């Protein structure tokens, strides 16, 4: 029991520290600070941010693998087939959706190559097919992958903290998106749910294209 208690304490402390640092470095304030004080480092910021996020996550994942804790529940019979199918479909959806993103921007390679020093993304608002149904499709698909698995105590503890962070983090992220895309994103946020798709709230393709044009016009007017 003492060992389990120690693992849980490390998980909670490590997770909260990780999510806090991740949120702080992703903030506009942090980017503006680097752009103002260390402008030569700004083109490398996104690459550094992503690399640090992966490196600091590894100890938490190792801790869960080493000591997942006692089994809380396991999917049985038809439920196991259903949850396994959901998990694989979510993974396929995640991989398929990367075709709709400029992954060089997401990874920071484009900013590094072009030596960009701006704090905002070098793209205008882009509403992919999945974004027509949920504002944060990667978060939604990731949550499906996490919660469709058999659950062990320490693993579930980390998943719960990660879920809470995605809820809070998505809202913080949207403050930046509203700042960057203005009324276009406000209208988009009003029409499409955040983390869980809802059958009665989604964008038709022509509506998505109109919002994209509006964002492009607003971006041009600010330059």
C-alpha cells in the first residue's frame, strides 16, 4: 500500500507540474516574452516546445507502465470488442486527420525553416472535415483511446488528470484562437461543440468555407 501511495503521489505531483509547465509555455504571454527578450530563439520555439513536451511526458508514462496499480475494471464479452473497435477507429481517425493539417506548422518545422519570429500560427483559420463536428478533434479522439481501455488505478488517475487538463487547456487555447481569428472563431465556437460531438451541432461545408473566408479577410485587414 505504501508503494502504491508513493506512486500515486508522484503521478499527481508530476502530472500537475507537467500540465502547468505545458500550459505556461503554450501561452501567448510566454511567446511574447521570448519574442521580445530573445527574438532569435523565436523560430525554434515550437520545435523546442514539442520536444520538451515529449521528453517530460516519458517519465510519467514509464511510471504508469512500471506500476499501473490494481485493476479497477476490464471490458468483457461484447463490450471488449466494442471498446477495442472504438480505440482502433480513434487511432485511425487521428492518423487520417493529419492529412488535413500542415504538420510542418504543428511540429514547428515551417517556423524554423522560414525563421519566423511571430507569436501566432502562420496559417489562417482552417476548418477540416473533423473540425466541422467538434472543435478539438484530436482531444476527442485521444480521450476515446484512453477511456476505451481496461483501467488500472494509477493509469486511471493519470487519465483523469489528463482529461481535466484537456478540458481546461482547450478553453485556454481558445482564448488565443479568438485573439488570432476574431469574429470568425467566435461564430465557429458558437456553432460547433468543443470536446464531444453533438448530432444537432455541426457545420455544413459551405458554412465552414464562409467562416474560413471571414477569417482570411480579418487577417488581411490586420496586416
